[in-house]
């Protein structure tokens, strides 16, 4: 199943490594990973993963990371709605 996150994190040297490590250790495969500097102190991360495990497992672990300022799980149907696809 495919899941997407929007993350705001502190701009520290190891922050991206930590996020990627948690994704891998929790058994999810990375599909997309976009990073942009929102200002000098923070970065915005858009992350899409796939996996069979409960997404709450990954969400909880990412939220525990010290440098994560904000974490938002994007509902699965939000992608279809934003693309203008009707069911």
C-alpha cells in the first residue's frame, strides 16, 4: 500500500539520513523523496513509501525523531482528489 508524508524538519547534517534509516528499518520501500529548504533552519520533505506493514508503525517512529518539527500523513485518497480524478 502507498502512503505519503509531509515533514518539516530542522536543517541538520544527519536529519535526512535518520529519516531514511527509519523508513528502511520499519520495512517500507521508498518511492519518492523530495527535499526543499523552507528557510535556513528547516527543510520541507515530501516522502512516499510502500509497504505491507501498518503505516502507524512508521508514523510513530518518524515522529519520535528529535529533528522532526511537524509530521503529516496524507490520506491515500488525497492524491486522487488533488489530481482531479473522480471515482
